[in-house]
């Protein structure tokens, strides 16, 4: 069984037409299983929840000012010592 990465960096694009750089948010695994059958990952505030498959983070819940795109780019982060 392969070890499960415990953190991912998810890239949130800037608002459309705002010409702002993307924002990177760190999400951590929860024990909840999402609708796609994978674990749910959430940010520290708990208002951004995604289901990650490969390098794609599918948005399940986001704050009103959050991402407008249903799929975001996700990169596994190394485990903390």
C-alpha cells in the first residue's frame, strides 16, 4: 500500500479580468469521502473543500469569493518532519 500524502498545494486563479496573480492554498486531508469516492481535502479555515485525483482538485465547496473554476491544479507537498 502506498503512503498517502497529507498536504497538497492547490492553485486558485485570480478573478477574471482582475489581472491578479494566482493564489496558492494548502489543503489537508480529512476523513470524509467525497462524491467521487476519494478523500476530501480542506484548507485551514475549512471553507475550501476539494476532492483530488492525480493533479486535479475538483471543488466541492468554496467561499463566495472563492474559485469560479470547478477544477484546479493540485501538487503534493512533502511530509513535514
